[in-house]
C-alpha cells in the first residue's frame, strides 16, 4: 500500500509437501492445482528494488496482471506486463521507453506478444513462442522455437545520442527477422536495411559519409551482405561476402572489402587516400586477412617558418612540436582477442607517388611493402624510397641522390635508413650522409674543398662560413632577401607552400660588410643569375670604388 492506494496485490497457492523438497524433480511432481494471481497498479520500480535493498540506476512504473493455474510441472494461464517510462536517471537526454508484453502458458509452450515504444522510433514488435518444459529443463534447448521481430522504417536521428561526434544523421533503418529451429540451433531468416544520404561529424578527422546503403540478409545459418557501400569524403568503399554461423561462438567468415580513393587520414598538414582490395576468410578465431592497399592522391604540405617575424594580422608562431617517438615492437599490433591471432598478408604499394610539397622540401615517396605475421605482431618487409627529393634551406639547397627506408623481419618497425644528399654553396660541394636505424640515425657531413663539419653546417644554414659571421653585417643582405621572400609568400595569390622556378633567392644574392678578397676592404656585393651559366655581378667598397662583371660559368669534372 502507498497511503490508502493499493498499488500491488498477490494471491499465491501452491502444493507444499515438506517431504518433496529433496530435489527439484520431486517438488515439481507434487499433485494438486496451483493458483498465482498478481495485480499491480503503477508500482514504481525504485520502490520494488528498495525492498531488495540494492540500488539500481533505472526508473519505471510497472503495471502487471498475471493469472496462472494448472500444476507445478505444467502451468497454464495468461499475463500482462507493462513497464512504462523506463529510463536511466543518470543518462540525461535519453528519452524513456515503454514496453508492453502479453504472454500465455499452456501445452508446454510460452507464447509472447510484445511491443517496445520509443518517441524517436517506430514501434518494435516481437511475437512468437518458445518451449517451456518445467519438468525437463535440460531438454528445453532442443524444442522448436518461433519468434518474429519487426522494426518498420524509422529515422536515424536517434543515432546521434549514441554515436560519438555524430551531429547529423539523415535516412532510415528497418529490420524484419524470424528465428526458428531450437534454442541450441537457431535458424534466422529476414533482412536488415540501412540507407543514409549523409552522416556528418563534428570531428575534423572523421570524414562525412554519404550515400550509405546497407542490406544484410539472414537465411538459415548464413548471414550475407547483399549490399554495403558508402562514399567517405568522396572515396567509395564497398563490402561483400557472407558468414556461416552454424557455430555461433566461432563463425566462418568470408568477406571482401574494396576501396577506391578512400580517405585514410586528413589534418592540416597531411591528406592520405588509398585504394584497397582486401579479403577476410576463415573461422573467427583464426581468420586470415589478405590483399593489397595502394596509396593514391596523397600529399604532405606544410609551410615551415624560417624567419620568426610577425606580420600584421598573423597568428603567433606555434610552439615547436615534440620530437617524435618511434614505436617499439610491443607498441605495434592489436591486443584484443581473437583479432590479435588473425594472420596478415597485405601488400602496401603506391598507385600514385606520395607527394611532399612544402616551402622547405619537395619529393615523391614510393612504397613497396608487405605486412605479414599476425595483427597482434605484424611484420613489415620492403622499402620506402624518396624520388627527386630536394630540401630548400634559406641560403642553400640539398639535392637528394638516394633516400630509402628498408623494413625487414629483423628491424620490424624500426627500419634502416640510407640518405645521400649534396649541395653547392659558394665554391664548396657539400655531401650529407644519414644512415642507421630510424630510432638512432647517424650523420656524416663532408665538403670539397674540405672543411670542418661545423663550418659545413654553417655554410648550409647561413650560406657563410663561421669566419664570415664575425661581422654581423655580412648577414644583412641574406636576411633582407629572406624577409622579402617571406613577405612575398605571405601575400602571394599562388600557393605559399612551393618554391617556384625563378624564386628571388634562386636568382639574386646580396652581401654587405664582407671583405673583398681582391682589395682586402669591406664591401657590398650583389649577383643576379640570368641563366644557368651567365650571371651579372657588382661590388662597391667603403672608399666608393666599384666594379661590374659578366660571369660565364665553366665547370670541369
């Protein structure tokens, strides 16, 4: 009772012979009729749980009307159970659910007719019968069942509350399934369909999904993907195949995935797309993933600031990123079972070269890799090569002769690198060698004519030897050119990321405060390249003397 209002009543009468309590079979075999009558009116679930003394993060109002007779081993009767406004108080924003269930007992069968109602869904119905062998529970799993579940076409907006970062979900879903056979060997028949013109997310790294079309068919022990395709940021992904669920705990898989220009990764600096032809086959516990992934239409683009100046309206220079950490063998791979035991044999190649396009570096990356082993411990083998690479520093340019990254079973994800590059600064030819593991590379820098390594580094970074840096005026001209070029790139209507042919720093050089080797006096000089072999030069010293030259370059090898 709640005040003067009766919210629940029960009248129960069952045979009770104390000599028949030794086992369940003896207890159920007692002769005599049973009578169970239960009525409740708006019984709060919280009040019911409070009687048990255990907290429950669920709230609902329960109406019930149950009338069961017959015997203990063969009950008969009907009942109604309505659970209204079922909700989870701690989950704000989730609409409550109403469930209505009618059932009938008789002829060793339980017949059910239920409906689930949600404000944002069409009503879901379930109807059918299952065996109810009270006296022989062990035999119950072999008896025939017949259950039907039906979900009419309903909108996908509800998915926004359950899928992280999903902000817009148009389209609908439907299901029409029937389960027959027995509890230990169910047979499923029917279809599940999902169609969505567009799914949008508020996370930049999650691309928009459009034209999603999914159709899954169930027949006996087979689950077949009739249709599964979607466009992800303009790239097409399709999935097909089937699974044999004769053994539900370890179904046999046979799926294939095809992708064309699918977006893999995108941020402010990187865009990567891929083509793929992959197959997954075998039992769930030991499936095999095979096929090919082809990198296509991919590019790294980032403008790296060299001169730290602020222009009007420019954002503050961001902090330098942390140095990358290279993964160890233990950090690579899937840990969740059974996926970690799946074998892998996938080729990773380039259908198009991966482009590096920034203000400091250019080149094309070509890949020829194979991933083997298991998902838990993948093993990469093969090479990644940089073709026609070039690193452009403020006052010098490195031409990359060779740049390879070699993966093997020995190195795994800490591959061997081999880089050879050269540059010509003033009258010096500079060679750079980088080799060793990616996690601990070694570097050698040489020059011809020979210079100490510190002098070579100074040449590459500033265009001058350290002895030329003693007078700060020697850098004024180069700094001015760098500033002019930075401003040009800031306001250029073209791409700010690529150094175009004819760039100011490629054709004009200017130095102030240096020592003229001919006269020994401080002077200012400038040179302008007209062609690869012809250039103009002029110099003016502190006493006002000047000279001009036309230079024709002849190289001897």
